[in-house]
C-alpha cells in the first residue's frame, strides 16, 4: 500500500459522519441494524453523534441484572454496537475500538471469576484465581468476533472453597463455570468464545493449573511456540498481582539473554509453515483470507514477533505487546527499517479495519472476503468504498507490499538447520524404510516426520501422544505408499495432525483397526472435502468400523427419529450439536462410499437429500419449540418450509446448499399467546430466522448447511417469511417466468399434512396455468443467455454451468413443464421420464442427464475445483460414472452434452455456443 493511499484513507476516516455511518450500518449490516432497532436509547445517542455518551450508556447495559451471564451478554451487544458505529463514523480510531473490546473482556472475565467462586462460597472475597491473556487479547487488539485464549492459574492456599472441596476440584469447578458464563450461547448470544488449548500440555492437564505446576512446566519442558505465545501475555483478571508475579518469574523463559540458535531455526520452520499450510486463494479476491493469506494480518504479527523473540532478550525496549507499538520499537532500536515499520504498521491498521467490517456484517468470526460478488460489494460499501473491486484493489496493493517483506523474513530464517541436514544425510532406519517404500527424497521426508514429533505439531506434544503415534507410524507410511496419491495423502495427514488439539484416540483407533489405514490413505489422497472434514473432526472415522458403515441411510422418517434421539435433559444447543454430529457422520460415510465405488452417485445424491430433509425437520421442530417458550403460538397458524433447487429435486451433492422458502398459514393479523407476544408476520419471520440459524450457524460440532432464501417472493428485498395467501397472490400476479421455473423444482418439506397439501395445490395451480408459448420461449432464452454471460463455467469440468450441461437440461425440462402444464415432478429425472413418455423429449436425454448428474455428484468430492484431478482421482471418477477410464468418461460427457445441445436446438431453434457446425 502506498503512503498516499494510506494517508487518503486516514483523512476520510477522521470525519465523524454519524449520519452516513448509520445509513451504511442499516443498509449493509444485518447485525448492526438489528442492534439499532433493539437499543433505542443507544440508537438515539448515536444518531445525534454523541459517541462517548453512547459508549458510556453501552457499558451500563448490564447494570442492575443479577444474572452475570445475562448482564455480560447485554453489555457485549450494546458495546459492540456503539463501538461499531463510532468506528464507521471515524470517531473511534482502531486502537480505541480494540482497546475497548479488550477492556470489556478483562471486566467480563473478572466478573465471571467472582460469580463462579461465589456460587460455591457465597459472600467471599474472590482470590487465588488468575487469568492470563494471550494473543490478541493480551495485546489489547481484540476484534469484534475474537476468541480469547486465556491461561487459568490458581493458588491452592488462597482459593476460596468449601471445607470438603479439594483445591484442584474447586479450581476446575470455577474454570468450567467461567467458560460456561462466557461461551455458552443463549438467546442473548455469548460473551466470548474461550479456547484453553494454549495452557501447558493441554491434552492431559486440567482447565486450571496451579501456579507452581505452570512455573515448573515453563522452566523445564515448554516449547518454542510457547515462548512466542507469551510475548503478548498479561495478567488481565482475577488476582492481578499474582498473575504479574508469575509472568515476572517466567520472564527468563520468554526473553533469552543470548541468541538461541535452536529457537531461531524453529522460527524459520514456523515462518515457512505458515505459508505452506495456507490453502486459500493466494491473492486478494473472493474467498481471500486477510488474516492467513499472503501479506495478511498474521504475517505482519509474525514479522514483529519473530524479531521480538530473537532480539527481545537483549533489547528490553522491544518487549511490547501491541503489534504496531512493537514494530515502532523495533525500528527505533534499528532492528528493522523504519520504512518497513511504517508500511507494516499502516497496513496492519487497514487490514484490521477491513477484518472488522467483515465481522460487522453478521457478527461472525470470519476473516475471508465473501465469495458472492454481491456480498463482497456489501462489505466494501459498509466500509465506505464504491464496490468490491475497489476493496480488492486496495487489498492487492497492501498484501503485495507486506508479502514482499515477509518473503525476505522467510529467506533469512526459513528452512531446517545445517545440523539437522547433516543428521538426515547420515541416514536412519526411518529413512531406509521410506526409500524401500518408494517415497521420493526419503531424507527430506524423514526430517519432516521427525519435525512432527519434535513439538511442531500440537497433537504430538505429550509423551503419550508420541508413543501412540509411533505405534502406527510404519503401518501408516506403508498404507500411504500403497495409496493412489502417496505424497498427497501424506501432506493431507500432516495438515490433519496440525489442526487437531488431541489425536491419541485417532492413533489408538488406527492401531486397533489397521484396515482403516488403507481407507484413510485413500480418503486423504483422493477427496479434499472429506480430508478437510476429517481435519476438523478426526472422530468421523469412528463410525467406519461399524458393519453398517456402507449401508445407505434409511427413510426421512427413520432419519428424523435418529436425529431426535438424545438425552432426556438435552437443551437446545445440545440438540443442535447432536444433529450436526450425526449429519456430519452420515455425509462423511456417504462420501467414503463414493470414493470406494460401493454405490451409484445418483443413489448417494438422493441419500444426501434425505439426510438434509430430516435435519431440516428435526431442527425446525427444535427451533420452534424453543421459540414457543418465549413467544407462544398463534392459533390457526403454522410455519411451512418449501425446498427448491437440488433439495426440492431430491438429489444433493456434498457441496449443495439448501434453497428454502418460509411460509405461514392463517391470517397475518394474528398474535401469539406467549409471555412476549408477537404479531403473525414478525412472529414467523423471527421463527424462520431461528430455523436458518439452527441449520447454518456453526456450533462446537461445526457448521451444517448454507441456507439460501433468495428464491422467496420478491427475493432478497422481501421478508423471510410470507403468508400462504401472499405467496399464492405473488406467484399468480407478480412472479417472473424464472420464478415459476424455480417453482417447478419446489417440494413442500415441513408442516402439517393439511398445510403441505394447501401449499402443494398452490404450486400445481401456478405451474398448470395457461401460458403464451412464444413469450415463454423468449423469456427462457433471455434468462439462459443472461446466466451464461454473468455466470460462466468455473472450469473445464464444470458440468453444471457449461453449455450443454445440467443447467441447460433443467431449462429444457422447466420450459416444457410450463408450456405443456404436464410432467410436474420436482425431480428432473422423473419429469424427463414423463416428458419422454409423451414424446416431448428423446429418451436419450434421460441417459445424458444421468451421466452428467453422476459426474456432478462425484466430482464435488474428487474434483471440487472443477479442474482435472490427479490420475488416481480420475480413475475413481471414471468408475463412479460407469466408464472404463478417464478418456472414456470425457467422451461420455462430450456425447451427453451433444445430446443436450441437439434437444436445445430442436426445441428453441438456437445453436449452443461450442456446438456450431
């Protein structure tokens, strides 16, 4: 980023334009817009430009509320709103925003400690329990949606406890309560997500650690990464004096008086691995991660911390926590160039500001630019820029400048040490075995594997974990060597290990069930989406040992019953976790069945749709029950859910989102009978939002589905839920032809039998209505042409969007359904059969659609980027699509597309691009 660009941005942000900030928040941030409507007094102050008064009022949002958890959550929501609007208006600079958020985290932790202690020992003075802040919290640089990474310490002698409680037991009870108060998600949200994995030996130690035990760890067995973590540490809550004394005691561990060559080499490997492990887009654009991507936030932070770790022992002046302050101090000490410090500091501030904009939109912990162009434009306009292109251009300049400086850091400190290289060249039993198995460059691979065991990989830091790993190492390497893509599988395994906090259970499972080793190697080598899922949840392998692992899921009713089966006292959040866990296992098992060739992809796509429909039903029921506890019911009304797209058609892929429309029966003038009554329209819109959140918001068990509601009446401009009468009126009087085409794949999914019947009757009436064939044809051709121009195929294997592909089959089918008022099945294959029986299409089109559909479902796992996959994945793809080899598969796809193009030409008198004579 040039200085002129940075200065221009600073000038624009110094103008406190509260009116513009409010307008941008209302237009581009659902989260802030909801907050403005919720906090009336706060909104009035912000509208008047009284930022400081608003901030003061926000900090009082929890005053007078006895429930600590509720009080903290309300203060957090109000504080985030006030800070965000002051941020957007340019009144609160970045440092102020981060400092206020960090200060609130300190206060919240302090109150949570006191509440947790007094829950067992009422009226005592809290003592003997300390929270150390690390990372962004320690640096007082929290963002709007940050996790916090504390270390919890206690003094057994001074910790208040009941006489019958042991100190350790009391400390763990306090720690668990603290985490619950801070992280548990309620209808008021959460305070902060807490990650305790930075504590010493987190795999085996309790949540809270006695001071003496922690001190012993850092003095004797801590690793280089732990030194780096403590650069930004501070005592933030509880017994602050005890925390300060502890940090003083471990200062020699963090700040070495002499250069530690082992640590410097470790830094080199860490810097290299940061780049190597990032798998997202390499340059700014849709999906680019501004934290982890090249030239992003993490590289600036690591640039500063690397120099601090190397020089901080001999230069106390650089022992600062804040990134910007550290860069300035390093420049002042002539340890880095002043130009570098200035550029990196300015870039850091701007990247953090953009990070805040990304998180302001929906209060999500995200660091990536949206994939959807409209969403990217939305973020840019929230920031005050013209559009997404302007944001990408600015980020490109910033990240290139930062990336160049980080490149130089890697060049200085990257790679393994000469000592390690000598040891590798000297040979070892492992190196010999790797050579025998046929791996290329066994010496380098041996060094890499030894690096896993040396402490680089979190899941291998305990002695027990290393012992369990050693027990499977040789069989594992043999399985990788026999895998279709040995090095690809091994590198994916490395990513999996790096992402797991604990892997002992995985190692022991593989030791007990060696047959899983070969399957694991195939998963890692062939299917990136399955490998990613496994990296997030290694226990997905567990169900594969069951004899039913390769059975297809049962009916929707069976699956609903399975998803509902839990503990009697499960709360709403536990229900969400349970459904996510079981859906994740089923989706993973179906993916494994595909790469193992045990099922036709069409059958797997239908099974994926059954799983999704069952999850939708189970979670809609749960969300409705939870919603009714507060708002009651509306007599004579109910929520209906309509599935469209691939869900409506009954065949999903592993990458499919859920296209849903929410409707309600009864009069819009009704009102609910609960403690907090709502009018019908507001009631069902809020309930629909609750259902969407139940389906899409990540929990401790991860995410479930992306939900798309843009096919609702009036699209993104309309309410989430509308009455059944309004839906019928819109479809009959206002809907465009393309909306009726979308309705041809609509399937009522949730509601009473009577409600679903009413909805089905409306759909049939709309689709059967007489139409002008010439006008319909004109509309269809215009829509497909527009789509081809604005949404072209993403790659050579994008069989969905390429001309002659699946979208063209869908357009053919829907055109004939609407023109003839017949074959009104939401399933494309079923509709094509009916159309063929009446002579409207050739039976060849049925076979062509089947071939294209099989390829789509299989390729979403085996070639998710729509590029030609490695040879082994090509063979699996060919087999899944009933082809002899890759060349035969490509020929089959070509012939299928030609059939589609011929039908198109015959039906529409138009030759598709690429099929001209």
